[in-house]
């Protein structure tokens, strides 16, 4: 089966199935839902040797240098490498077999991960509980502290959130590229603002959410 036909087949096989679980098709092969301002992302990739499926989560209450127009897969993994190790790609010659196996892995590992950890408190539990290593994710210390810090702020744990963001800033070296240095300045200014006026935090986070939603063109 060629890529064009496979994309149609995946749309037919997964469209209604995922819609019943609250996902909608963001674009071809990409399905998302949002839970407490955390995106749950299921993305199909079509390579030269076969196709695969990636699951990821992306909080949209995280301040970034410039709001991204792209969904990120940083906090996630291919299903074939998520809590298991098996072949990374399914063959175009046996698409039905691949689709069945992907559904099985989503039910076994994907949806339980979203359900248990796909909220701000869940993100905190996942990172602080050492689950990154347990699940075999390549999720570096910088992003761990970034996700942890903003998630803590989001649930009102300001002091802990600030400490995590300071740890994140410490991951940015003096030799970092300019946009990372600028981001460090932005975050330190953000920390100063909420330290001086904790009541400003909720409005600031709401603004971040709105900026990220607009950039990503996410349905309200």
C-alpha cells in the first residue's frame, strides 16, 4: 500500500475511534485532545521504509521564547519504544497488521499514560517520581525542569515552581546560543515578577495559554 492510501486508511481506522476518546484531527495523521491545558498528541509518521506512531504531551501553560506554531514531541516517544523495545516501523506491505498492533499499544501503554499523567499534577508526578527513566524517554534535564517548574506554578506551588525554573536556567551555559541566553533573561524576569507580586501569576499563565493556543491554532 502506498503512503497516500495508507493515510486514508489510518483516517478511516482512527478518526472515529479517537474522536470517541476526545481527540480531533489537527492535520493529516495528527490527532490531539486537551486536558487541563496539556495537549495529548498521537501522530503518525510515514517514512521511506514504513510507518510508525508517536505519542507525546505538551503543556501549553509553558512560557517559551516565541510561541511555536508547531506541536512538539519532546515529551514522548514512538509507541514501539514506549515502555517496550520492538521494531520501530511497520511495513507498508502489511498495513492492517501495523494498525492492529498500534491500537493494541495505544490501549496498553498510550492511553493509560495520558490518563494517569496528562494533567499538570500528572506531569509533576511523572517527572518528580523518576518515571522519565522508567518509561525510557529521552527527555533532557532542561525540559524536565521547564515542564516541572511551570506545572508547579500552574497548580499554585510558587516556591517549588521557582526553584525548578532556576534549576532549568542553570542548565543554560554561558556558551549557549543567543536565543537560549535571551530565554534565560525572560525567565529570570518572569521569576522576579511573580516573586514581587504572586497575584500576577494566574493572569500571566492565562496569557501564556492564550498565546500558545493562538500560535498552534488550537480549537477553543
